[in-house]
C-alpha cells in the first residue's frame, strides 16, 4: 500500500528549496543530536481515523525537517504512547514522558477534555506541550502549552453564514453532541450569528458521541420542519446523524463540520455525504500554496492517500517544535525550548498559505467551504439549483 518515503523526501526537498529562504534552512548554533518528542497517540479508540491522520502527518514532518536540514545536522524523533483517547491513559503517558529526561517536548490530544486533564500535569512539570487536535478555546498557556489546532469555531460560523446567504432559509435546526463542550462552544456563536440575520432556531436535538443509532434524533430534527440542519458532533456521530437524516428522507441542506473532511469518511458514507457543505482550513486541491504542494506530494508518496486537515495539523506541530529548536544555541532544555516557542510569531514553513501564533494558539485567515463530489473529490461548495 505504501510507496517508499524516499520519493516523498525528494519531492519535498526540491520544493522546499524554492519555498523557504536559504537562511532558514540552517540551524543557528543548535548542538547536533536527536531530540525526542513524546507523542500521545490516538490511533485506536472512537476517533482512531483522525488520530491516524495526525500521527501520519507528524511522521512525514520528521522526515521532511531532516531532509531540508532545517535544524542542521539534528533531527526530531517521535516517541509514541497510545492513549485510545482516554484521559487516564493520557495522564499516565505524560507522567512517563516527564520522568524520561531525554524527552524534550510532548504533544497530544484530539479531545479537549483529555487535553484539559493534562494541563495541570504539564504546568507543574514545566515541559512543553504542543496540542495537535483539541479544539476548545483557552487550552494554550505559554510558555508551557501551545496549540497547532486551527480552531474551527470561526470557520463553522463563516460557513453557516455563506450557506445561509445562498439558500435564504427562514429556520434552522441543530443536532449537537451534548456530551462535548467543544462542539457546544462551536455551535452557539453560529446559532447567534444566524439568528442575527433573521434565521430562527427551530430547535436543538441532542445526541451522544458514543451513540450508534441516530434514527430518533433524525426524526426529531425533521419534525421541527427546519429549512436546513446544522450538525455539531464528532466524526462517528456526525456520519451517523447525516446517514439517518438521508435514510429518513430529508432532502434539504445539511451543514456539517470539519470532521467530514478525511477521505475515509467519503469511503464510508459515499453518496450520503455528497453535497454536504463544511468548512476546512486546509485543502489538498483548493487554493494550494507552494508549501502545500510539497506537503501533498510527499504525503501521497509516503502513504498513497491524500492528506486531510488532521494530517496537516500533525505536520505543522512538528515544524513548530523544529522552529523553536532552530532558534536555540547549544544544547536545548525543556525550559529553553518553552521560551523559544513562546517567541514564535509566524510559522516559517506552513501549508495553509499563512499561519501565525497568537497567545500560544495557531491561527490562519480565510475559510474554504467544500463538499464531497460524487466521484470522491473535495470541491468548492455551491448552492443547489
């Protein structure tokens, strides 16, 4: 299934020489060596598909940082410990990383409650933590905690307003994962923005992230007779909700969120997800920068699939840590790396066409609203005629 990563490295090295100034490709006095990053993986469990994308993107970044000699003769090594998205296992893994003084930084978390449970542990130990996937606002706390997650809330709202402007609805219903505070925090600003534009709320239907039967929720939402339905739930729940709505005969517009972006979702849902609009911060085909082209080519060569937003965030996480290391003279410590990361304002190498840090949180500008086409391509969304 895989093609040798050497092909991807060659593609990357050729493009990176164009996209990055030569002065950025040489470390400034960093002591040569292998620098270990403790990676709390989520390659199993309820959101394993996303977890595997984060892990794959990070692995590719390690390869590409080395190929570009971005930190000179040094390299980054990922030390994984699986959590299965479980808070207790994540805390155990973090404590093991803290005890291992060869670990200079750590990274974790798709679920915001899990990331939140690690905050006091990390702050007490004063070890750098870079979050790769959790979406709750307020998680970063420099100089110890940073987030490379592109917060989806503002993009959710922008996408909903774009769809609303196109289809002119009078009412909207929301299906919400009630046991996920992050999705509640994403839904409420969108609901407020739509109501400000005159789109009345028909109702909010609650589901749970671990539910497997969404027939009742779909029936309840359809009974509200909304002009469109917005889904705020994790990947498995969102897929189940949308499938249930279509199976029950709902033909009006459904607005999803970024959890629908992985290629595996289309392979699983097929025609059910075709035409459902959702926002993304990264696309491998739309508005692709030179850096993104390098990333996409290398990712396809290494894994034989296209990257998604999760692999992009995992990729950027490693580059962010590398940028901190690059600015250090001598042998880095956890403390000096924390201080170096706090000084990063703009990401040297990034795949979004522009990425910066504000108060420890990665940010981008612009929103891409896409949908899956019938042939399995992410394409710009347009209103149905």
